């Protein structure tokens, strides 16, 4: 498996686009190699088929520009943490050796998103154990950033995705069987959900003074080597304002 700097995990083929599509595109533009792992083929969705969803997720991967996208074919609405699922994720981490993992936040209205979060978190831990799958050398990505979906909790940090938001929307709409009009009305295809995605990203953006943002949560404290450089720009970038 081709090594990457970052792997984004999602339970279903459209989760990553919704939760962290902007971060992925921004990371790729910076020069990082990015992979996507979908845990299931989304076969329990009310609309679309496995074959259609496979095609749609590959199209979305091209829009995002990722190095690769794979599907672990775990059962949709049946993701459990067992030897098989855990070893599948650990093998990917040890073969692709990412520095960073992105996964869904562990509280969500969809139980599969919760299970995906737990599975990836456990695999991240096991990936460093010498005696677990000893045929592959241990590798532990430095951190997991959890992307925030339906429940908006306080973010550890927000990434400015203003330059990538419209492309993110295109990537989401590649999943036309889910978001396009269909005889079966679902929570995704009535138009309200796309409005919610725009609204959530605008709300995150407003918190950091840009048009669109994506919020992430880190369980670990984040070290900032240079707090001044974090602000960007040169010494004239943020003049002191005196309102007198
Ligand atoms: Zn999902």
C-alpha cells in the first residue's frame, strides 16, 4: 500500500467528504499525500446500490484529489470491534504509515459513525503494540483529529476551507444517489441537509474570521512550537489598533 501522510476514515462512502473534505483538499494542495478508508459500502442506505455507490465514491475521490481510496467492506449497520475489523484497520495503518488520522467524533446520531470512531481509536492504540500482528512492524500515527458531524461540540481547532468549500460541495454531490432527488425522501436528499452542511461550515468559519471552516477535536493537547507564526503574515500583518 502506497504510504501517505494522512488517512481519513469514514463509516460510509460519503462521510469523509462531509466531515473533512476541505481539510483533505487543503492538505493535498500543501503537498501531503492523503488516503481515504471507507469502512462499509453503504449498502443499507435507502437509495443507491453498492455498485453505484462504489462509482460515486471513486468520482468523489478524483474531485478531492486523494492518492487512494479503499473500502474495507465491513457490514453497514453492523460495524463491530472484533479481531477481524480491528486487524483490518491496524494493517492499513502499518502499511500506509500515516502521520495523522482523521476519524468521526465519537458522539453522533448515526451509530455507525460512533462505531467507526471507536474502531479507529482502538486500532490507533493497537498499531503500536509489538505483540499484536507481529508480522508487520508497529507504527502509531502521532494523533487522531476527530471531525465533527451532526453534533456541534466545541472544536480544538478550526481549519479555514474557504478556498475549497465549493469543490467540497462538488465532491459531496458526486454521491448523487444519496443527495440527488429520489422517489424515497431521506434526511439527505430533500435539500435541507446540504443547507445544513453550508451552515455548519459557515458557522465554523465565522469563529475564525473566514467564510468557511471545518472544526476538529483532538483528545491530546496540541503543541504549538511558534505561537506567533501560527497567526501568519509578517510583522505588519496585525497592526495594533488604538481606538482613541
Ligand atoms: Zn455516514
